[in-house]
C-alpha cells in the first residue's frame, strides 16, 4: 500500500534555530500533502495544505513565516520551523492522499520536536 | 464550523467488546474515519465508512453510522491488549480531515 515516510522521528534543537522536517511519499506521487500538529492529549490540528508547485494553504492562526512549507516535487514536502521556541515543541505529522483519491489518506509516523 | 467530539477515556476488560462513540457536526461529510495511534507513532487508518452507509464490518471492527443524529461508533469485538491505543474519529469535508481529540482505550486484565 501507499507509504509516507517522515524524518526525523525525533529532534531536539536550541531556541532560535530552524528545523526541517521531511515528508516523502515512497511509492506514489502526491500532489497534495497535509501537515498536522498534535499537542499532548489533544487532537491533530491541520496546519496547512501543501500543494506541489504552488504555495501552501495555511489554516487560520498558523504563521506562514514561522512554518515554511515547500512542496518542490511530487514525492517530497518539507516543513521548516523557523526561529524555533519552546512553545513550538510538539508532535508534527504529515499526510498524503494516496493514489486514486477516495478515502486513501496515509500518514507519516510523526516527528517529535523539542525546543530547549 | 466543523467539530468532532468523542469521549477521552474508555476502560474495557480483555475479551469484552469496546465501543467508542463520536459525534460530528458537518452534515456534508463524505467519509468518516477511525484512526488508531499507538504511543509515539503516527496514525493508522483502521476503517472508514462512506456517508451513505449505515454499517460496515471488518473482522473484529464494526462501524455504525447514524447520519440523522451525526453519530458514529466503533465496536471492537474481543478486545485484546494490543488494542490499547488512542482512537481518533475523523470526518472529511472536501480535502480536509477534521479529527476528534481521541479516545484513549485502556485494557484491563
């Protein structure tokens, strides 16, 4: 089946630095990918929709300059957390719509970001 | 706006059935999903139901949909320790998937 690979699985960074998270569709092309953020004991909150070859669509309240999304190819989307602060610490998950559309959304295994 | 509600915790004895309930608000939802998340991991799609269906059964999993009441349930028969996880109800409107807060299923020996 469709597989989405997300890296890194865990990252610890210092305040003020930037962190890049990659989301790859391994055996299919994904024109659209989604980035979610999950707070402890909370639901997944959709941050943005990443569109290959065009600008990402951000949800209300998400700072586009803070969370940079690049979807330069049909198999790779990246989320860069710029000038990270401790409040950015969270679990970030990407998702892609599998080939054929319909119900097929595949999720990455997530990235645990800790900003110290 | 769109909203998905589910209870946060459920404890069930091993071997019993687990029933996790969910309510949603978007009557135009096309698909409704149940996802499973184990600690520190991503989401695994367990099952889904199309909005024009009332019931779907897949091995130990049974999904019931009451579209009039906007109520979705997931029944896990013969609950095992490996079923211990957080279960997310989600609805899809267009391309977006809206998730509930998740129900943590705890299995009692």
